[in-house]
């Protein structure tokens, strides 16, 4: 028996207008599969890159799916699934190939290991906005870079979903987040969200300001989602022997390595945490704890109502006017 779903597909590379909501047929869940009724989804910059051909792999066309993050309720499970049952509130774990398993739709079929429990008391819109941003910030800063209390953390592109999550992850650890943003209009907002200092990269020198803020030492950790040629200069913003973590390439390719050694440089991919059972468990426990005590609180820039607004949501993503996550209620 097949199940009818409304799914966002694209048949060619391009801008937001290539995204189309179409009726598709899903099979009943097979062995190890979970069918989820989606209530909300959230956007990531990776999905705009994937749609336009700028991601680290290319979509399978025509009829490519898209989307890493969704939250909803289990509708049915396939043979052998024991971790989930119909009615369970869940989120997608964002550890899959987008063309095959992208979650933009009102019903999705995922492998069991691509589904995680939604934290207790967390609504679907909030649940859709937490996994990628916080698993990236937690995995990169805490698990990879060894973030400790008192560390200065330079966070580039800090108004993004992952950037705002990184501010909170740093604060939760007792570290000092220094945020960068390109324009002055986001300074106050980032300070209100917990940044200790904000550097406006369009009018201030990031390296000089970081050195000044840290009394000439530099930041112990640099967390960069921009990459490109600008990554090289960030080595000079780090303390001697510091750690740089690159998790994105919005500044274009290639990313140039800094020469201000000694430094430790990590190229971070969210699959580091989401791709293993242990990583998913650690991330889930971290999220459960932080959401419960209020130290983690996802920043939602705007909520669009209806799957048909997915193009508008992508246009907002590409405008760079927002701070935090963009959510679509399905």
C-alpha cells in the first residue's frame, strides 16, 4: 500500500523558484524505517547551496528532495524498529543524503538511525530548529575543540542559526563569546543574545579587534562558517597554539589555511556527531539538559505557515536579513 505525501522537489539547479510542492507516493515503512508526519521544518544554508549546485555534492536530478531538519510525530514503523512507536514526538537527525531523504514534506520516510526523540515539552517548531545548529556548535566547540570555562571564542557569521547556537554553547561552558557580523544593525541583537562583544566586520578589523578584546592574546578558539580566503587571516586572531574550526564555506572556495603556526585546524562536518549512535546520544542528552535548564533556547527569526511558503523561506535565507533559524510550519 502506498501513502500520499506533499513533498518539495526540484528538477533543476537554480534559485528558490525551482522548488515545487508535488504529490508523491511513499511506500509503507520497510525494515528499519520510520514514517513521520511532519509538523514543522527548519532551513539551513546548506539547503540553499544544495538547491543551487554549490554544496559539497550535487543533487540527483530530476526530482531531488531537500532539507535536513524536521520535527513531527511517528505515524508508523517498519519491521524491526524498536526505538520508536506511533505517536512518539521526533526530529530528523540530518545524517542522510539530501536527494534521497530530504525532509521538506508533510510526510517523510527515514531510516531509524536518522530519527531522534524530540526533547520533552518541546513543540514541533522549536524541535525543528535545534538539531543541526546545536549539534554543530556542541560537536565543534565542546567535543572537537575542547572548549573550557574562560576561553575566548571568536564566532564568525554569528547571526546564523549555528552562530547563535554557538554563543549559547560558549556561555553554557563559562566561555566568552566574541561575535562577528557584517553590518551594524545586528550588533545590539547579538549582544542581547549573549555575545560578550560584537565585531562588525564591514567596518572593523576582526583580527585587531579580537586582539584588543583579549588583551593582545587572541582567542583560544575560532569557530568559522565562512571559509574562503578570509579563513587564512583568522589565524592571527587566535592565541598561539589555539584552535580553528572551519565548518562552512560561504566565503567561497578554496579555503586558505593560516600560516601563523602553531595552530590546530579542524575541518568540521556535522556528521561527526549525527553519523554515529554515540554522537546522537551525546547530542540528545546535551540538548535535553540545555533546553530544560534554559541555557539553550533556539533563536527563530521567522515562521512561515504552509509548505507552499518554502520559496519565500529560501528567499529570506538568501537575503541575510534574518538572525537565527527560519522555520516553516507544515
